[in-house]
C-alpha cells in the first residue's frame, strides 16, 4: 500500500531569489519602487486659458471706458453713499428680524394639529409668496387711500399718512414677505430632526415648548442657518426696491447723486462696490456661523478661509512624496 505524500507546487518569485544568503536561506529582491505619474488634463488648462483671456478682455474694456475711476475712489467715502449704506443695512437687519421671528411662529402654526392655526399660516404663506415684493411695498405705502386713520383705540390714533412713512412701508413690505419664506425654511429645519428625539423628551416629562426649545431647535439650526444666511444677503439687495417709494437707501442715494453731478456711471460703480463689500462681509459671517453650529454633526470642522490659504501656500513649498521618491 502506497502512502499518500504531499506535493508542494513552487510559485515563481516575481522578484527573483538570491542564493548564498548568510543564513543559508534564499533572500527576496525587493521590487522597484513604483513611480506614479499624474495624468495630464489638457482640457483643464485650455479652459483656464479661455477664462483668463475673457476676463482680461472684460477688464481691459472697462479700463478703456469713459469712466473716471479716480472719481469713483473719491466717492466711496462720500457722506451720501455712507448714509445710504447705513440705511440699507438698517432696514435689512430690521426686516430680517421680523422675518425670522414671525417665520418661526408661522412654521410652528403650520405644523400644529389645530386646523385653524394651520390654515391661517398656510394662507399667509400663500399670499406673501404669491405676490411681488414691490407690489407689497406699494400696498403698504398707499394704505392711506383706504384707511385715513390708524385707530387702535385708547392705545394709539394718528393719520395713516404720518404713520406709513417710506421707512415703515418698506420695513413691512420686506419683513412680512420674508416671514413667508422663513416659515418654510424653519419648517424644513424642524422636520429634519428625528421625531424619536421628541418622543424621548416627552417620555422624560418635558413639555412641548421645552422640547422645541432645548431639543429640536438646537439641532434644526444646522439646517436653518445656511438658507437664512442666503436670505439675509438676498434681503440686502432686495432692499433697493424701497427706492420706488422714496426711501433713502443706497440705490436711491446713487441715483440722486448721479443726477446732481451727472456722474451716473461713477455713482453706479460706487454702489456696486458698496454692495459687494457688504455681501462679502456677511458671507464671511455666515460661514463662521455655519461652522459653529456644525460642531456636533461633523467630527472634523471644515477649514476656515485663512486655513485654506495657509494650506495652499504650504503645499507649494513642501514637495510631495510619491512611491518613496520626491516629486
């Protein structure tokens, strides 16, 4: 009877073998280090060249245009534009406060199980989202045509013309319109929180208002903050519609200044720079606000703009290692 015996199949060594090792065993020759060569994207470079050329053409066209850029630089700090920028910023902040507070209230009403509250909130949102902001501003401004007095009984009574100033009409038109959009944004943020957390809070004996204030809203802010920041920046630009009723905001200030000095394009350029400066400032603030509320959701917070710039500068100075070799 023949006993079975194992057969070992020799696998060829890709790196070869080395005989005569000091310990008598065959050594393995290490493979050559792989040299990674990045793929060249010629389309990216061609697109970049086209964009740079077009940008240079636009800049050259404006540089040769009949615009006194020295005059633009002097007008930037003129009192007319500074006052207009302040009025624009003031009405934007006030209108956003009305929009955020009233919008949050409307969102809670819309989600209420009470049919009256839900219907009123839905009707409010339907009306103010369905009509243009400019029309709403004119409706408030011309309210004295149908109501001669504002009569609140023993609390307040005055002529509507004295009450409904351009500032008040613009504030109501912008703020009440914004509340309709903020209601939907707030509702989406509240509904993004898992309902199980509200049920757990109720099981612990927390009231509905406590659950909303301590559990739901802090988590919903991660969803509410980004579109709210966009709405604020949009409100900053939409406030220019108040010029139609004579409110002295930034755009109307530029029109009056251009009509007075005949430097129409220079005044418009100053206004453009002011709007860009304000929106850039608040965009940076929005970024850090989003980063603050993302602390509990992201294990690693996104880098700040300064950190990104520092990382890019470091990457240019520090050579990268590919396959053990410096590239």
